[in-house]
C-alpha cells in the first residue's frame, strides 16, 4: 500500500464510527471472526479498544491484520483502522 493510498483510507476512516470493541480479554477467536466478517462486508473498519484492555494496541492490530489477512491503516490512541480489499466490485473502495 502506498502512502497516498494510506492517506486516502485515513481520510475515509476519520468520519467512521467504530463498529467493534475489544475488551479485557484481548484478541480472542471470536473477536477475530467478527473482524473478518466486518472486513468482508465493509473493506474498511474502525475498532475501539476499551480502557480495561491491558494488551499493547500495536501488537493487537498486527495480530488481527495477520489473522484476517488485512492491513493496518492506522492506530490513533485506542482506535485501530483495518483495510482488506473486498471481492464484490459494487462495494469496492477505489484507491488512488
């Protein structure tokens, strides 16, 4: 992913609300499955990490990206933005 594409995805993610939350149990198989389903439906998702989560956010983002075969767009504070190119042409985000 180029820096121009990453910047474009960041601009799209700014207006999004988080659709998933990660709690104190961290990245569980259930969380991974939910993230995978959300990426299949939307391509670009924002995840909120709750205050009671003691795990490192960067490591969690990398783990989720590896398990779902997606890419980490950005990590800001307690929010993670992930992108995975979709298969459906109608809902596809066109990158510059």
